[in-house]
């Protein structure tokens, strides 16, 4: 049985050393970052622990980069802004488009499904710890 630190509050075992779990851990972290508001800024908590380079999936790193950019420019990170910036970046740069294509053909749906993973940004530090740990091996 895994120790308590390896369990999500819903009881699912998400071990950062198990490569198959890393994309889900990253996506949960992104959900926390996209749920951030002025009082609950998950992206700030995440930024203390991880960089875009820490993400195993380059597409997740691209989404995180855009969330960080949005936070630097505004007090609130909104999924609609992240989508708009990603869409524009893909139109400008084929290499970005190739990376983001890994999220699927329907980016708005991917973002909506990602948002459903976390109700708030308050668990960003929890997931950021795991994403950071996964990046070290």
C-alpha cells in the first residue's frame, strides 16, 4: 500500500516515478493554474516549484508558459486568455503548433476537460511537487 503522500485526496495513486502517471499529474497542475483567481492563485504556487522545462509533455509546458505569461500581465489567469494566446502562437509559429497539436485537434475541449479536473487552484503546490519530482529522473 502506498504511503499517504502518494495519494490524491480522492484516493487515486499518482506516483511521479511511474511514467504513465506523469501526464495526468501535469494536467492536474495545469487545471489548478487555469483555475487561479486573485485570491486563489495556483499559478503563483506552481511557479515557486516548477518551470515549463519541468513538464515531461512539451504541450503541457507550452500551456504552462502561457499561463505564466498571463499571470505576469494580469492579476487573473483565465482559460479563455490561455486559449486565445495558444491559438495565436500556433498561427505564428509552426513549431508551437506542432507541440500544441499533441493536445488533440480540439484545444477548447481539451482546456474545458482539464478545468474539470480541479475545482480550484488551491492544490497547485501539491501537484507542482510531484511534477518537479518527476522531472528529476
